[in-house]
C-alpha cells in the first residue's frame, strides 16, 4: 500500500503535468544506522511514478563515494534535487510538513520559474560569496517549510549558496552541536543563528550579518 492518498496523487499529477523541464532527484542511502532511508525511498519512488518528468536515482553512500562526494553528502538519508545553479538538500525524511517543501521545490525547478519575491530575488543575484545555510526542522513543525523554502529559493538563484534542510530529531548529535532547542533554527555560515520563519527582509538582514 502506498504512502500517498489517492487525492494527493491526483493533485500532484495535475501539478506535475505542467512541468516544462525534467527534475532530477538523487537519494543517498546507507545500510548503517539509517532508520528513515527506506521510508524516504518509498516516498520518492511514489513521487517519481506520478510523472515521467521526475527522474529518481538511488545511491548507496558507501558504495558510491565518488558520487556522494560530488554532491557533498555528509549523512543519510539525503535527498538532493539538481538545480541549474545549485543543489537543494534534504537531510532526513521529507515527510509531514516538509513534504510540501519538497513538492514546491520540484515544481519550481521543473518550471524554472521560482515562486520568489522580487526583494529576495534581487538580493540573491548580488550574493558572490560562498554560503552554507542549515535549516533545522521537525516534520511536525508548521512554520518550518517557510524557512526551508526561503533558503532553497536563494540556492536556486545564487550559485554560491548551499541550503540544507536537516530533520533535527533524526540527527540528535548535530542538533546538540548547533544548540537546537526550537525549530526552525537557521544557521548561516556557522556564525549566525536565528529561530523562526522570518519575513524576507529580516532573513536578508541575518544573511548580511553572516557575511
């Protein structure tokens, strides 16, 4: 039995039928200590079955180290959407509220027409320094997708930005290292932190602090 409800599949089919371009999804799994790898694979397989525009490739992180290194994969499960300028990263299962982040990313990449404010777009086009944005979330957090999507939108436009969603409960050691006590918690370049799904202008100001 599939994980997606019938009405969800119908909705996704309607949206994916509008995709103009192929979307590549890469899943990196591991046989060691990866509780949600199989569930993540099941979700992505169901999504890929809905449209021939969505291409899913599955890799074993240990057996495909060269490919994992290419995509800078550090933990599993890792779902990576290949963008024209950058890759969008999901560490942990993209379920619950984060399923919407995944679907909206796919639609944006597939149409090469990003749902982004003019303010954020103009700022992204000015970014010329390498930047890493980590967004700690939980799948039950209704405010987390906005924080994830803002970072992913920046990465879609700015080639120097790497944006990584991290499911906090799946990676407790990482959450402890970054003092995650509430989500969403956003970490920019290891030196700037904030909680909450901030409006674009405040998000931009935090990035400016980091760089």
